[in-house]
C-alpha cells in the first residue's frame, strides 16, 4: 500500500519540525515536501499532488487561506488542514468557505494533530472544540449583508494586498506575481479605489483586520 502523503506549509522551521516528527511517527504516513510560504505551498501541491496539505494561516507572500483556495481550485480532491494561532469567528468562516476540511489551533497540535490527519484521511472533517462550538452556534449561516468587504476583491487583488502590506514595492510585487510593473501598479490603484483606502498605512490596517496578513 502506498504511503499517505502530506505537505507541510509553515514559515517557522521549529513548527515544521514538530509537525514532521508527529507525522513520521505514524505508520503509513510520509512528509512529501515542506513549504515556507503560501506561494511555495501552492507550487508544490500542484506539482506533487499530496493527499493532505497542512497550511498555516499567517504565512508571507501568500497567506494560508488564499493558498488553500488556489490548491483546491487546481485539485479539488486534495484535503486541506488549516493550522492557526487564532480561532476568531471570522477565520472560522473563511476556513470553511475556502473548502478546507479541518481547522486546528497550533496550541492543540501536539494533542490533536494525529487525530485531525486521521479524520481527513477518512474523508471526514476535524475542528477544534472551540471551533465546533462556533459552527453549532450558527454563526457560519449568516450571509447577505454580512459578506466581508474583501469579497469584492479578486484573488489576484488579494495577493497584491498581502504583498503591499508586507512592505513590497510595485516592482517587487510585479516580480513576485510575474506581472509587468504597469499591471502591478494598476492592481494597486484598483485595490485602493475599491476599498476606499488612501495610504499604505490604511492598506496595512485593512489587511490585518481581514486576516490577509497577521501580526504575531
């Protein structure tokens, strides 16, 4: 029987090592690759077709939620487990909306990671107890006027927001996304107009509030 293949994506080496140790201690599982940011995770997931991708939410260059969107768009059969330090209602809603099958707090990983991966291996779902409570309370059923403003942004525009909020120039954004500088500047202009933002500081505050970047 072939091994159950898992890709780990987290920008902290210590976290990746800990997760790898837990996974490799389980018979029949293997870590097929590691990634240090969301963009690398997407590239490796598309190349290697892992059974599960473990994604940290707060990664540079492309956050875990947007990486999950791209991975699942490329291969809907891939199972995604989101790892995060925070369990706010907004993050829970977004995790489910992008199609991830599990949500695990990093503080619970030592205790629950194996159970979470086993659940996804069986093609069921796994949520930390506090997250399950949020779901049961019906928060995720709120729609309509409760839609986030950022839903108006395209996937590309969300990538641009993250890169700009991380301090990259339009030229650096263009290089990262393989665009012309003019196109990158056009995306920047469109984002600022759509969100009614007037400075980079406004954009950073928006990105933090909407979990596009995270402040540790």
